[in-house]
């Protein structure tokens, strides 16, 4: 899917949230979320418009602007409390 940012409606802090790149692997596999943004995205392949809240990590901040492509990462969103719980279980 090729998403582009159409509108950035608002931004809010993301204290204690991470993107898990290792599918609940170790904490070392997790990247901290810098902020959440309410955005309108367009899927350019299908001309489908969607408004949703997305997590933004440090590597994406420089390119986070209207008209820029955006890679959705919210499927792997995890809170620090869940990471702590998993670490205690392991």
C-alpha cells in the first residue's frame, strides 16, 4: 500500500509506547514512539482516503509532512507496561 499524508490534524505525545519490530521479541527489538498524529492518508494505488491516529518514530520525523509517503506501523504498537510484563514472564 502506498499511503501519502493529505492532512495533519493534530499531534500528541506518546509516553511509554513502542513499535515492536520483533513481534513481541525482546525490548531491544522495540523502537520508541515519539508522538501520535491524527492524519488523513490517501492510498494512492486505490484512491482511498482514511483518517486515523498513527504512531511516529524518530526516523520518520524528518519526512513527516503533508504530501510525503507514510509507512503505517501501528500493527506492532506495544505499551511499556506490556514489555515489562513480558520481561518478568520470560
